[in-house]
């Protein structure tokens, strides 16, 4: 696995500085898709009719759920500094104030029928292994949220190339189909990192914490609005958009996959919905919003 010091991985030096910053902050707060009509030959064609293409199937009431991805799905920095807090995870959390996707879909006993296999610091290259672990549980639904760490690096040159991102996601889907062919997949888009920068840069403490190494490609030198700084941020933004294009494209080729239509990317997170320790990860309220988005798209009669 590649190591990126600019990703969201916790490092000893950053941990100490973040803890100090948190102390100084004190109490500051932060299917049914429409049936697809098979292609028909023209009336003048003498060829026999081709076999109908498979109709997409989507069960809006899955009875088990596995989650793969990165620190967002682990609830990192949502409860305490530099710690995972899976109980508030948008996907599988047990905290009723968040009302996770698992609680909404599975109801009582959700904890026994859901598995959080995400890992803080993971990028797309980690997804095939996570998907293999998910498939072993034979879940009826797998949620995927990945890509922020691929864009967050020390420099733009160290971001994951788009084709590598595609290859990793395709490999993950292939692994799932091999071991759990009937599992449905819900794919969340990568959040709008530039929007997060624009929200958090006005907070003096938040922007100071970013300088400790959180998503340097987008958040480094947060107050710098020079041409070069803006070009750097635009490059990161374009890469995130490209990642989302890959997620949508690969998902569209799988009859049991549903992409969120860019709903997470489009959501305008506010400062109150971000972690009060890093002004980057979703806090409890942000996790709740992610759960709402996922539930709405998974239970919709049509894909977004």
C-alpha cells in the first residue's frame, strides 16, 4: 500500500499538534429502476431479434449491509481527536442521533447484520481487499465511499492517476462479483474538497490545523489565493470530478450497482457539520446528512 503523508492517515507528529490545537480550541464546535426496453432490430432487418439485455434489478429493502471505504465511513474525528468513531458512521453507526443507513434500512438488530470494513487512510488501491472481506459476509448491500485520500497528497503529482483509480475500482467490483454475485452496491461520490476549503478557510484555528498536513493538495496554504494556489486547487478539483466520473461509469456497467448521481459531491456541507478537530471530516451532523443522502437514493424507485 502506498504511503502518502498528505492523506488523512494519522501520524505521530500531526497527532500531537492536533491534540494541542484541540485543547486550545476548548469548547469550540467545530429496484426498481425503470425497465429498460431491449434494443430492437429495425423493421426492415432480416436478422433474428437479439436476446434482451438483462433488466436492472434493485431491491430497496436489503436485509444486511457491509461498508467499505476510508476514514469518512469510519467516523474519524467525529467523536474525539484522531480517533475512529464507527458508532456515528453514516453507513453502519449505532448512534440514534445520526440514524445511520443501517438503522434506517435494517431497524432493530442492525448491528448484527452490518459490518464496517472501511479503514482510515485507505485509498482506491485498498478497495479490492476490503471488498473481498465484505463479500465474505454475503451482504445484500455494499456501500462504497472512496477517493478523498487519492486526491489528498503532499503534491498534485502524487495524487492517484485516474486510470489507476479506475483499475482499482474495477478490480474491487470484480472481486465482489466473484464471491457475492448478487450483492447490490451503492457508490457515494467523492465530496467536493474545494467546497470544504472555502467553508473552513475562514476559521483561524481550522486553517491553522490544516497546515499540519491535512489534504495538503487542497488545504495547504489555505489563505493563499494567488494564481498558482488557485491553479493547484483547480487541479485537485478536476481530479475529484474525474474520480466521480470513473465511479459513475464503472457502476453503470453493473446491473446491481447504483451511483448517487453526485449527491455527496453536490452537498454543501457547513462548518457546523464538520469535525471540530480538523474542519475536514464530517462530524456527527455531517454523518447524519450522509446517511440521509444514502437512504434517499437507495430507497428511491429510480436511480438518481
